């Protein structure tokens, strides 16, 4: 630690936003500002694009008040990006680092950002530029390997668990009018968020009644059979589906209906699974159905911060600075859950090669394919991450008097 | 009051659910239970359908705990309906009332429910059945005439104001990737909810930048011109549109794209305005755009109760019982805002003929067509209804250091 290299620390945010990407930024900035070897803390505007455009900000000039409020403000205060850098840009980035005495590079992001960070670390090592590259995990999708979970997941899961429980009460109320509701949630190729919709479910009447994660090929007849089952049993059904569910041939369920776009990284963007399935229910079962697509609201709603998520996101940011100053590079901060009854995590770091372009899908033990709902093991895993106070709505006992 | 008719009180919930339809139910039930002339308090399952099916519950047997918790539980605990009764059903309903000594009928609902209540009151008077019919206003759309506002509006407006402010921060963060977002909100033919999306807007950077209520015929060129304006000025744009926006000929903007359904009352159901406009922006401006459709979540999210809305919904329910016991009938409870700086309302009742099948649209003084945003007068009207603590997100000062 005594011989931690003196120099500037540059921090950035990348990829889709989360509730807590600013909590991580706050952690990085406040930790770095109080460390002597760090001569200045700079932030890049819109991730790595800010380096290429020489668009950076000096956190030494920001007020303590602003830094404090960041922790409970969703989205990326520095601006985010979805930039895949080419080799000439990589070279330019290292030039900027050398010329400006930037010795520490902290990138808050998901799989793609881990890839960018890794390429910068490798190129710096190759060129002999002294640079400590640390990635801070960030994704609502919870799909990064080697970490117990990802900052951002807990709050998005809290939103989904809450609003599915809430709006399920409406479907129950309106069961004689519109007995089916389909809610489309995010999660890319992983079903962590879809499964989280069941975290406030306490009884069979509570929504959701059926969850379809992207790991399980969509099967029309099973889907319709389960909806018919719940309509018969309780008179209504709320289904939660991932926006990326695909059929057995890997085609999005709504394919054919509309062309899919690809993003800069070649990931397919969502078709409207919920709307398609809603029409399927109307046509095949002949009941009214409606669909909701909370979209980006699920990763932004400031009424749904998970306290645990906020704290961990900040601690991941602080850990990244500590690890960089210990001389680590080409690594991502990860959380390891302690054994024992009380939930707690330790912070560690793993090589970026173990993270970049890999996905951690929902394991089989967390999902019951027979009933298409997450298992109690999943609930034990996820409940500590979303915080307390999930909805628990009352129902009337409904004592029936004798009518004439 | 001394000669208030002894007999049972029957209460029901009807139409689309809101955050506070159960708070009104709680008000009706708790007030009625403590009134001597009320011999029993019964609730109908799924509104008027419950009378026809003899499916009612006795509130005298519900626990105080359940009744207490109702006030902060969204949706209709009794079940709701969208039932338009015919003349023979009307006659059957009056038979049930006579045979079971039901002297007070309280119906919590919107325009359509007011129509049902009015028809029951008229038929009872004609037949000489002693019945006091009171309607309790309920609608997130805020479109009932003769009342300052409607229970249900404040909480839905709070949701929309909050999440638009929240998710607008993401669009700002992602401005170099996907600079346009379109959010589709409810409101039937009235722009009250759409306008409410601007209640947390403090500066030109805050979302929304453009609101399109259903009262103003959609105009493609104005819409695109405003989006181009904001893209040029701040680099991104969040537009909020009502799901029911129509063109100058009264056709839904997305018409042609899909067939519209009609509900039981002949109201057109929503096409996907936001998705259509998103594709329009991509095609005409050539930038990436995305859309969110919170759907029923906007009237159900239990993290977004407006405290004022909860209290007023309950008081409207209590007032309905008081008025019925004073001998009133064929009326709806309304709220009148007191003059003076401190927000307060008085409860009164108006004839149902002034309510049923009429709509109160957003008045011209509440919306600035030049910039397509609500006026300060609208904010003064609506802010007391949504409660305190709307999002107020920090931004970095962004001091730029000199780079080499």
C-alpha cells in the first residue's frame, strides 16, 4: 500500500442504467478523494466515449451535498454509453491516460463493460503503461458470473416483486371482466428478474401464478394449460414473462410479428412478448386479457430502492478503489455471501476474463418447471437482496349472510 | 336524522380499480357500522353482479385489523365489475333490496357506475321502494364533473409524476445511445394524468419535455418538431402521451395498425400509441427511441399512495353514509376546494344526473399548446393532491479539468 502508484483515478459508468449505479459512483469517488496516492478523481462523461471526446469532470469540485444525494438517485450521473471500442480507439485511450497521468481506471458496468475494461488492461500491460483497471459490477439482470449477485438487481427485483403483487390484486378484483394479465419484465437471457416477481407471493391467490424465464423454451400448450388451470381454480391468472423468451428453435415468441433490432453488441432487442401472448390467450381461451410493460421504469423507480442494494453498490465502488491501490488490475469486484443465518457479504476481486462475455443463468434448482414458478430456494437466495416491507395485501374473510 | 330509515346498507365497488377504492370502502363500512339506523353492512361481490348472483358479504364479521389494512391496499377488496344492467336486471335488483330490507345503496365508481346508481334510484322512486342511493367518486382519470377532483387521481398522478422524473434521468444518461423515450399513460378522454407527468419537473432538463393529452388532436409535424427541438437543445427528449390520443379526424394515432376493441360501455380500448410514435421517431428523425407502458401498475403501485388521496377517499365514503342517513338519494359525493392558501376540501353531494355519462376534460388554462406542457396553474391545482416528496434528482456540476 505504501508504494501505491501516485496518479489520477478515472471513473465511468457504462451500459443500461440501474437504481444504484450512482451509489457505486459515490463509493468510488468518496473513497478515492480521501486516498493520498490519488492526485485527482475524474469522471468520464458517457463512459469511454468521454475519454475519446476528452469530456471529463473533476469530482474534487463537486459539493459534498451532491455526492451524498447521488446514492439515492437512479441512472448514471456521469452519463452512460453502449460503446464497443476498436483497436485505434484503444490506443488513443492509452495515450490520454499516459498524457494525463491517469493511473487508475474504474468502470462501473455489466458484461460488455467488463470486456472493455479487460481490453484496456491487456493493452496497457502490453504497452507498459502503468494502469490499474478495476470493474464494478452493475446489472439489473444479475447475470454476471463469479459474484453472488449484482448491484442493481435487488432494487429492480424489489420493483417487480412489489408491482406484480400490487397489480395482481386488480386482476383478482376484475376477474369477471378481464381475468388474465401478462406482465413483461427485463433480464436479457437470464430469468433472475422474472423469478423475482414471486418474492411477495404468499398464497396461491397472490400473483404471479406463472413465470416464464428466457432459459426455458416457450411452449404454447404448457402456457395455455397453466392459464386454464388457474382460471378454473381461482378465476384469474397473472403471468410474468421475460421480454426475451424464445421458442424451442431459439426464435423470440413474437417473431414474425416484427423485425428484431440488434444493439451495438449484437444482442437482440426485445419484441413485445406480453402483447403477443395476450392476443394468444384471447384467441385460444376466449377471455379478455391485458398486458403491462413497465420497461425502463423497473430499473429507475425511486420509490423502490432496496436499502441493501444501495449499501452494497457503494461498497463495491469503495472496494474497487482499495483493490486498485493495492496494485490489482484487470479484475472485477465480486460479492461472496457468508454462510450462516444472518445475511452478509464479503468483497473480493476476480479476473475479468472470468466475467467478460459470460452469463450466469438462473440455475435449475431455483425454478420449478412443473408449475413454472421459482422454488423456495430461490426465495431464500433473493429475499435478503430486496429489503423488507414487500406488499402484503389483506383480503376480506367474506362471511356470507343468508339472503332472501 | 332522528327519523333516518332503519335498514341494511349495501356497498359495492365498480369500474377500473384505483389505489384508494378500498380506502373509500373502509370509510363507508366503518361509518355505517357505528350508525344505529343501519342494521347491517353488506358488501356486494363484483359490484352489481353480486346482487344479481346473491353474492354478498357481511362486514359485521370482518376483523377490525382487516378493515384497517384496507385503506392502504390497492384494488377492490369486494371485487369490481363493468356491468351495464338491463331493465329486467334492474327490477330484480329492487326485489332483492325489498326482500332483504336494504335501505341504503352506496356505489363506489366512476361515470358508468354513476349511471347505474342513477337508474337504480329512479326505478326505486318509481316503484315506491324506500332506498337511499349514494355514489362515491372513484377514478384515476379525474374526469367526473362537479367535483374539484376524484379520489384515485392523486395516487395515480403521484406514480406518473415520480416515475417519469425517475426514468427521465435514464434517458438523459443514455442520450448518446437512445435519446428519445415515449411513455404511455392512462386517462381515457381526459389529459389529467398525462399533464401530471410534469408535476416533478423543475428545470428544462427534467422529464417530460412534451406531453400529448387526448384533448388535443395529434399532429405529427408538431410532435416531431418538438422532439427535434429538444434533441438539439439538450440532446434527449422524454414524451408522455395518453393511450387514447387521436388525430384530427378522431382516429386513434395507431389506427390502421391494429383493430380497436370496445368495452361493454362502448368506450374504445387503447391502441399502442407509444410504440407507434416510437417507430415514427425512428423513421422520421433517425434516432433510437424506446417506450414504456406502465399500464395497470400506474393505478396500483403501493409505493405511490398519496396520503391526501387516501384520507379524502375515506372521507368521501364516510360522507356518503352521512348523506344517505340524512335522507339524500340519487346523489354523488363531491369535494369542493376551499379558497385560501392552505389546501382543504369540503364534502358535498350533487345530483347524479349532473355526473352520469359526462366528462370533465382538462381545461385550456391548464395546458400550454405552444410548448405542449401543462401550465403553472395546473401545477398549483394538482400538487396538493399528490402529496410531498416527489423525486428531486441531483445533477453533477460538471467542472471540466484541462486535459492534455
